[in-house]
């Protein structure tokens, strides 16, 4: 096993760092957005429009359970997965790792850098313990997935989600 490091491009989020951190640092808020998207066709349509990707949340993710610091869920076609925070530095960073079952050990670091009142830089870094075969099969997919996740995080309407939960 060796550590594979994957770093996203730096993205700009047109929002205040407090709003971003408040939302991302609580899995209950993230879970609520998934619930709303699964139950409300208008919310789902807006997410699909912003990401240019057809998504059916009811058919992709199920059994979502969350506390402030960890979550677990089932991704159809993949299986059970989960995340937990291992460190939080308010308005600066969030460090996560796998929670429950995971096909490999990994750590993800979400970095936030305030550039101005409504401009925050975001970068994701993942360290994954992959054997040679898994690295060969997964590295490109993980790189693409981390960049898509970072891009998706720029599309979240953080200011509208402050009182969710």
C-alpha cells in the first residue's frame, strides 16, 4: 500500500467563509439538502441545472443517517459508505476520513481561504491508501471525482441554507 495524493483545482465560491463553513461542518445540514432534493422535484431540477447532470437522489443514495460529526449512507451500485470529521478549524479547514465500511483508507482536507467579504477559495486534498492495482484502476476516477466535488461545492447556495437543519 502506498499513499496517493489527489489535489483539486482551486475554486472560487462567491460567498462568505462563515456561511460555507457553517454548512459544510455539519453533516445534518448536508443530509437535509439530500432529503429536500429527493422529496422536491424543483430542488432536484435546480441541482441538475447547476451541475449539468441528471440526478435522481432517491435512486442513488439511500439510508442517509447523520450527526453533526459523522454520516453514513448507501450508494446504489457501490454499497455502504460514511464520513466523519477528525478535525475542524473554524472558517479555515475541515478534515474528514471514512466512517464505517470503506474499500480503502483515506483522509480528505477541505481548505477555505477568505479572499474578501463574498469570495472564498476552496481546495480539496485527498490522501488515499491504495495498493498498486487499486491505484491503477481508481486514480483517474478519483481525480475527476475530486474536481467535480470541488466544482459542485461552488454551486451550493450557502446563504440560503443557514437556517436549515
